[in-house]
C-alpha cells in the first residue's frame, strides 16, 4: 500500500500534505495542538524518553486486562455474588437465573455506555485546557491519578447485590479517566518519535501495554495458586485486593513518563473559546477537513468507529469466555495471559510491518480478520471451549496492530505543519464514539436475553468502521 492514488478535494485538484492549506481556527481544544510536528528523522529521540513514554501503557494496562476484562468484572462483578441468592439457588439452567445473569451483563454494558457519553462531552474541554496551556503532561497525571483512585475504591465493593451499582460505577468512571488520559498520552507520540519511527514507537507502546497485562495476570495466577497465603478470601476479598494491587502498580510505573518526557508548549497563536463554543468550532473544523483533505476526514470517522469496536473486544472478551463458552476462573486467567502475549507480540511486530508496508494495509487486514473471527465466535458459540481458544486468540492477534497503526497512519496523513491540529481532532472524534460498542452490547444482550448476542453488536461496529476505511485513500507520498 505504499503508492495509492491521492484523494481529490472538492476542487478536483490532487491533495498532498505539502499542498493543503489549513486556515487558522479558534482554539477549541478539539483540534488544538496535541503534539509537536513530527521530526523529519534527522533528529535523535533519546531512548530514555521513548521507553518512559511506552511504560505508561504498561502502568495502566492492569485496569484493562485485570479489572475490566479478565478478572474483576468477568469473574466477580457480573458473577453469582451479585445475583439474588434465591435465584442462584435455582441453578444455572433456570430461566430466572439466565435472565438475572444477562441483566448484570446488560447493566455493566450500559454503565460503560454512560461513561462513553461522558468522554464524548468532556474530551473537547480537556483538550482545550491541556493544549492551550501547555499542561498536557499535567492533565495526563491528573487523570491517571483519578484512574488510580477508582481502582483503589473497588476494594470496598463487597460480594453482595447491594454493591453492584457501586462496582459498575467505579469501573465506568475509571474507563472515563483512562480514556481522557489516553488523549494526552497519544498526543505525546509526536514528542518521542520521528516520521521514520512513528510506527515502531506506536507499536512499542501498545506492545508494552499487553506485556504488562501478562505480568499482572501471571502474578494473579501465582497468588491464587498459593491460596492467598492462607488469607480469608470471603466476601470477595481476593478480588478486592487484586483491584488495590492494580492501583499500586499504576502508581509505580507511571513515574518515568512524568520524570523523563518533557511538557509540551502551549498554543498562543489562536484565541481560546468557551465550553459551548468549542463544539461550534469543532463542527467548522470537521467541515474544513472534509473540504481540504477528504481522506483524513474519512479516516477520522472510520477510526472513531472501529477503535470503539476494538475496545469492545477486550472489554467483553472474558465475559464471553466465562458465560458463553463456560471457561472456569483459572481458564479465564490462563486465556488472559496467552491473549496478552499474542496481542503484545503481534503489535510489536506489526510496527515494523507498518513502517515497511504501510499503516492502512495493517489496519484493513486487522479489521477484516476481526470481523470474520467475531462472526465465527457468534455462530459457533455452542461448540465448546476449543472454538474460543482458537478464534479468541485470533481476535487478540489483530486488535493491537489495528490500534497501533491507527496512530501512525494519522501522523502520515496529517497536512504538513498541522499535525497537532489533526491529532487533536483524532482524539476528540475517537472518544465521541466510545459509547457505540457498549451501547450495542447492552442492547443486544438485553433484547435477546443472551450474552452471546453481544458479540454480534461488537462485530457490527467493526464492520461499519471497515466500510468507512474503504473511503480512505492515502496520497502518493504516504506509505499508508
């Protein structure tokens, strides 16, 4: 995919990054400078900065892998402890039990849906504060600390139905702070990479995250096998301590990025605007991008959709394994370790493929694989655990590369001299769609009263993103 026909603008002329004129706009924060212009490859980025940046993914990954996906939610929060004991006593084959179990899954999905709406509303304002003031790293620190607080407070979620709302509320809030922190973190990619290394560095960050998830899950398995050193694990204590441990982990490994990666410079070339006005300016900016760089516009739309589908794969993957395919607790943990290993290795390797063959080729291949694998899981949901072991790992193999190559493709598509603006719009549009997969998951599991129907909801989101990616045509100078 190294040479494709450039996308045409509304005037019919060829569009290249060197010929696009991007007029000035008010600093809404929606397309504020979220990253410096990428160096041309002649400048050396200290390895210490690259490593410290990538380590943030390692630091916060336990929230995704241990709490959100494989352990706390899947094995505890949507489990029998939060169903009326009288219904549990009826047995897993009873209609009442199945309805109650599906209700937990649906309510959890709805909580993430609400969190996604909060992210969509808050992202432009958070971008404005961080970009215009030059306090991007400070906002990364604030939101990371808030994420840590949410994880620590999960310690107080006892094993009783009365605590379910508290649990899903903290997880949903944690997802909001994680996403907003990710806005600033992703923007810092331009500070720690060059045009020649952006794919590799982006892949390194995602790979570090998955490898961090492996280590965290291995620790959980080891402690479990040691029977928690004889500690009383009743009332959900084991899972509550795991959540507290994830908070401590995030504190320890977030320190390097705060110490070793410099703060970004604030923008003083455009006036600031208020909260409501920022959305008006955002609409104008989107219209301008549509007129001047059509491929960039379609990529922003496509990535906003399919990135939410990618998040859904991991957010609900362990629930599917446990409730649809009957994985035991230990099997879920082992699957989580293997899944993160597969995802981490494939993501790091894909960074090199990205730099060689193009980010668009990696993204399209990954999305196609994800859609096929999701449909296989849906239609073969009653065929036993071997199906999910094989196809589930295929899903994990494609998620990371799609995530990492999305960042690097945008760095290549951005008009010269305006990379910061486009990165900001990428962050805003992506977070604006972060409610789609949880919303369809909640809708499908609720309407059809079955957890496996949520798989189809995620597949639909991925398919829509894939279709929009077909409209993305990279300029000739871009290996996209």
